[in-house]
């Protein structure tokens, strides 16, 4: 009987783009150019291996800044004027 393979973490184009601070379309272009390997889901969407993305990120010259946090994970704390009146 075969052992199940260790599952690898896959990233979406938007997650990869946030790490490199580029547009998700740029990540797709990198995959088409062979700089990054894209895995296709059953629905045809692209996913990228986290290990490959991290090794590519280490090789980026001048990469001394920490990875960007996607804006969707930041809480919204500015109340609207109608909220303050209540």
C-alpha cells in the first residue's frame, strides 16, 4: 500500500502577488514565462507551491522588506458618521 504524500501548501495568484508586491496578472505572466510553476485546479485556476515561491522570494535582490499583508486580512476600524450618531 502506498503512503499518502505530504500535502504541499498552495498559494493563489493574489497571495503570491502580495508577497512580491506586484499585480496578480504579473504572477500569471511569470508562470507563462517559466519563472514559476503553476498548478491548475480542477476548475482551471492557477495555484503556486509555497516552497517554490519562498525560494524565489529569497533570490529577489533588495528584498529586505517583510512580506506584504493582503488588505483583506486587515480589520476595518473607521466608523462611518452614521455609526457615531447612534
